């Protein structure tokens, strides 16, 4: 099979998964590399989604030096970004079909300095999988289980992706 035919088959399979899998199943397909990456953002920020179930996702996060502020800790904007990814994926995991989310609000509490070169666990939990507005929480913990930052958010399904 040629490279073009192989890529075409891969994208055809991805479209089939998009139209048939639940939100949690679709996220698991992304973890299993059965889906193409939507963007380079995961690589850039050091994010790897490691598990997905309806209403709960887990991300392994290994921020690099490029994400640090002049003080040597990871910039708060990148911490907010990873928390936002977790709350949105947690909400998406509850849908009958995967639907990207739009964040209405994100409230972040920074508890400890996040350092580059370490791996953190980011857990997202959907508290209210509503039909229009959903509420999720996310927590970043270090290898010892200490909380580093947390967020709560309201999100809505991005209707541009409705099928």
C-alpha cells in the first residue's frame, strides 16, 4: 500500500471513529494513537492523556524549561492551559459522541510552584454533564500526591463540531 493510500485509510478510520465512539471511547482512541493529533499543542506543553472513562480523564504532564517564567517555575498561563484541557476533556468524555468543548469560565487556584523536568498528574472530573452547560474540576498533583493547582470550570459543547 502506498503512503498516500495508507494515510487515506487512516483518516477514513478516524472519521468512522468520530461518528461512532462515545466521548470516553474517542479519547481512548486518541490515547491508543488510532486518531491523528488535532494540533501540536500536546507535544509543545508536554501533555499525554493517559486514561479516559466517562466523566474522568487523567493526563501525565511533563513541562519543559520553555514553559518557565523568569523566576524558574512554570508560567501560570501554561498551568491554566493544562487545567483547561483537563476540564474540557472530562466534559467531552461524558458525551454520547465526542464533542470538543468551549470554556465559559475557568477559575484557577495556584497552590505550589510547578517545576519543569518533573512529571505531574492532571485529573479532570466532570461534576455536571448537563445538556448545554457542563461543570468540571481539575487537579494537578506531583509525584508525591501533593496538590499543585486546581481549577473549576463551566464549559459548553462546541456546536461547530455537531453532527
